[in-house]
């Protein structure tokens, strides 16, 4: 079972998130994503494969991270689980952010 509070782990250029990304996690997601963006060059991947819930505020943070990566000239990709795809698409994020669907 995924933990209630989100957990963040950076592996190279990948930020792996586990748990629930609710409103209280907005700042944590921003800090972890910004820290990854400040390191090195090349594509950044936000791996949400083990996220069980995502709030609209955290979806907004994904858009902010995408915009920041574009400013720095770094490709950005989100790995989203199929279970969260409905809300992700409802917000129209897949039309803006490079996204791969994971099982």
C-alpha cells in the first residue's frame, strides 16, 4: 500500500514520487522538481507511476515544472499511471506536457 504522505526520490535525472499528491504536497513537489531542474543537463523525468492520487494544485505544479524546464532548454517528461489519466486529461495537461502512460 502506498504511503499517505508523498515520498520523493531522485535517481539520476528521474524524480520518482510515491503516495498521494494532495494539496499539502504542492510545495514538496515544487521543491523536489526545482532541485532536479537545477542539476546538470538533459531530459528530466517526473515518474508518477506509484502515485495513487493527484490534486489539481499538484497538476498545476507539473505545468510550472514543464515551463521552467523549457526556459532552461531541458526536455521534460511525465510518466503517469493509467489510473490517474482521466484527471490528468481533464486538466488538458497531456496536450501541453510530454507524457508517457505507465501501467
